């Protein structure tokens, strides 16, 4: 079963726009959630850094990436999913 990706970001976030474009350019299916318009959802998931990528498998969170995970390039693992 493939993962379902959600990218949490904001229009003012340059890194969010960059990652969103890379996912689109690589035809990676994902849902984009603008945290400024969906603060309640972001708060309920503990999203406190932007961008944040959540990967779901069978409707459960399987993986999470934020910029403070250390490896700035590690988000590219989602390009392989």
C-alpha cells in the first residue's frame, strides 16, 4: 500500500513553496494544507514547524518530516514513495 502525503505549509513560507513545487514536478500525489487557513487541524496534529510533511499508511501517521530533523535534504525520501 502506498503512503498518502500531506504537506503543511503557508504561502509566506519559501521552503514550503519549494517543496510543494518539487512534489508537483515529480508527480507525487499529496494534499497541501495551508496552516493559516486550517490552524485547528495543524494544532490538533502538533504542527509547529513549517514545512511539515506527514505520511499516512492505512489512515495512520507513518512518518513525519520537519526542517529540524537534521538532514535538510531528507524530505526527498518522499519523492521515492
